[in-house]
């Protein structure tokens, strides 16, 4: 075994890439007719891990893109594990990004 350096995908790529991938997954619903929850199980933990590391100004923009996607997924009906991962991502967005949006988002989900 060599003494090479190993980096996690989350450290190299960043939240912008994972947020864009989330948009692509949700956008593909219209083509496929359903949401690929296996891909979400891979993507959402990566997004959740990168949120605390992202710049606050960038995070606010990503939050505006991701919140509607999360809402759409919840309304469509996803499994419990995916719902928990969505809750983790939303919680981290509100902790590190903009908390004001929480009121309108909760109201839209009621």
C-alpha cells in the first residue's frame, strides 16, 4: 500500500455540483414518470455533508434552488429514509444559510 493521499468526493466537488445534480434528478421526473430514490440515497448525504463547508452567500443561492426540489419530492411521496435525508439537508440549509424561508416552506407543506 502506498502512502498516497485520499480525498472524499465531498471535499473535492462542493455543494454546487450536488445541488445541480439534485435539480437534474427532479427534472428527470417528467421524462421517467417517477423519481429514482436510489440515486437520491447516494446524492443527499453528499449534499448534506457539503452544506456546512460552503460559503454563506453561495449557500443562499443554492438554498433557493434546492427548497422547491425538496418540496416537490416530499409531495410526490418518497420513502422514509429519503424524507429523513431531505430533512437533514433542509435543516443544514436553515442553520448555515437563510432561516427566513423556513416559514413559507412549512406553510407550503401543510
